[in-house]
């Protein structure tokens, strides 16, 4: 892949951001983190109160890429077969025997929006696990490969508890990034009010093809990272484990730390961010920018920390300031 072609590909990422910005005002950090998850070939969980454009954000991103898109509205009565598909009996014709045929469910797409994922029971949530990790669906003993790229974006509401089911840790860990979608600034909210209460609708154009996204996902893994930074990532992840941590605040606040998958996620997402910014080497700022969405769902606070109002993001900030290797790499 020549340099000119790589530059053309990476420039399209800025075009995609511009297309999304036609509809999504503000929320630049959340949009960037969603794109990072796509480039790193992972999945994203968006959390925010109602009305902050979580669903619209995913719909708009899907329009900006030339990929298949499906949406599933997760409800308490949703069944695994409503996601994966099911077998139906086909009547034989011309003397042929009747046979069962697998009919693919909405998961067989490139971009899947799992809307309000915490409204469905764990049994149905678990239907996504194999697809998220292995990019395939197993039904009646047969494997059905999912088309690539395969990108799940799930949304959930943090404040509504009635009729919701907390995502198990194993499910959370399958999400590369846990993205917090907050309220807009006053200026951005004013712009939303002005631009969305008229008949004028913004048109979003697809700027990236399926093959181009696959090329970008390949390029992400080609981005270089200094071995000192890899050592820092290793030290950071190990410091989240209270039984092994050298950071006192981690021992006091955490019940459980992140596993090796967190280190892989931190490096890959930092590489994706570097590529998005036109760089082919990771710098410390890349790691710091993705640390919270990578780690906040992979560390568990203990009861005392929760009672004191400590958040996972606060613990991550402390870890970044206390790890000795950080001084060496900065």
C-alpha cells in the first residue's frame, strides 16, 4: 500500500467526521471514540440519558459508511432467535424431502445498533457474545460466518432502573470502548434547537466503502508503538489489580482489576487514534485519551469506594498520575 493511497484513506476519516457533524452537533469526543472502535475492529457501548442523540449518532455514522445496517430494539420479551435467526421447515417440491433451512436474523449485517441493550434479560444479551468475539453465529451445530467489518454499537440509559437488566461483566468486557455521552454545551444546545425545528434536513453522504474500512483496520495494526509505551500499558493494567497493585488508591478503591484484554484494547485504540490524526506512531496522549473508555467498564469498585462517591474515571486518573513508568515515557 503506497503512501499516497494511505493519505487518501486517512483523509476520508476527516470527511466522515464532517458528514456526521452535519447532523450531530457537539459530541465530538463520543463520535471520535465510536470511530476509534470501528477502526480497531471492536464494538462500542454508548451510555447517556435520554435525548442526547445516542441512537441518532449511530444511525448517522451508518449513513456515512457504505455498509449494511440493522437496528434491534431490545425489549424484555426479545428472544435470542430474534437476534440470531431460526430454522424453518421448507416443504419439499417435486418429490424432494422437506428440510430445515436457517433464516438469518438481523445480526447478519455490518453495523448493528443494539438499542437499549439493558432492557432485555441476560439470556438474550448473551446471544451477542459469540458474534462479538468470534464474528460468527452457531445454530443447531453449524457455524455461520458474519460479514466483515462487523461492528456492534449498543446503547443504554444509566438512570432508568425499572425493567432493566445490568450487563454481566463478561458481556461488558466484549465492548472495546464504553463511551459516556453527556449533555451539550450551551452553545451547542442552542444550535440543536435552531437546526432541528425547521423543515430543513441534512443529507449525509457515504464516504467510506466496505473495502476501505477493512484497509483502515489493517493499517491500524501497522501503526508503530514504542516498547517503553507498551511497558507502560502493561504496568498500568497490572496496577488496576488490587492484589498486585503498587498504587495505594487502587488497593483501597478496587475490588477487581482489568485483564490482559484491556491492555490489548488500550494499544489498539491508541493506534486507531494516532491513525485518525494522521500519525503512524502512538504518542502518550493517544493512550491517555482512550484510557477511560477502555478501562471504566473493566475495573470494579469496592463497596467503600461506591459509598464514598468515587468513580472509575477518578481511579484511572490517579493511576495515570502514579505509575512510575509514565515519567520515563513522557
